[in-house]
C-alpha cells in the first residue's frame, strides 16, 4: 500500500466511523464492551459484505 493509499483509507475509515456513530444509540455505548458490540454489529452488517468482494472480483462494482 502506498502512503497516499494509506491516507485515503484512513480518511474513509474515519468517515465510516462518523456515520456508524451517528447511527448508534449513544445510551447503549456506556462501556468498552458496549462499544465493541456495536462496532462488531455494524461491521458484520455493513462492512464485511463489501470486503468480501476482495475475494470475488466478479462482485466488484
């Protein structure tokens, strides 16, 4: 990964974090375990299906 690609990826991850936090229930994020659970749920639902395309180029947009 080039330094520029790393910066682009970091910017995308930061934006994704903002979106996921905006769509989380702040009252349910009281402990580290709560945060980990919320992140895991968002990743499984929203991120993993997109990452799966790495192994299946025919599914790529």
